[in-house]
């Protein structure tokens, strides 16, 4: 199973456990209109909100046993992910003189194909890294 598949599986399991947890403390409060006025009701976070909450709230993620860290990759790290990156660097260096391009500009143009972020997920003492 690839790291991406393991990442997806862990997120799915953690989110399912969250939805089935039943602890109102970990739900978001949404204001709604009722016949007697406005009131807050607790509802679960969406999966996207859940992931972001795990990234930004240590107490929330700790309660889930799930830690998600995200960071931008450096130019060097991004180049190392590209097959034949040495040849690419040489090509870019020749472009720099001709077209005033930089390695960063080159990588940004190819960002659809070259990851820009490293996401590290830790769950039950298992650490998985995926690129995005």
C-alpha cells in the first residue's frame, strides 16, 4: 500500500471515529434561527474542517491520536523529487542566462507535476509522509 493510500485510510478511519465519538466538546457550534430566536447547535466538522482542525489545534488532534503537520518544500527538495534533476538544473541554468528564469520560476511552472508540500501524519506511533 502506498503512503498516499495509507494516509487516506488513516484520515478516513480517524474521521469515522470522530463522527461516532459523540462528545459534544469536539463539535463546532453553528448559529441557527429557530421559532424562539437564534440558538447554537453542535454539528460535526466536515472532513476538510476536521483535517484543518487536526493541523491547527493540538488538543483536538491529541484527542484523536492524530497529528498532521504540513510544510513547504525547499527548491532543493523539490528538485530532488524530479528524475534527472541534475540535468534539469543544468537546463535551467542555461535558461537563466537566456530567459532570466530562476530555478524557482521553473519549478513553479511545473508545480502541477512537482510537489510543493510535505505532509507528515502521525497516528498510533506510525509516521507517514506524503507529498502534495
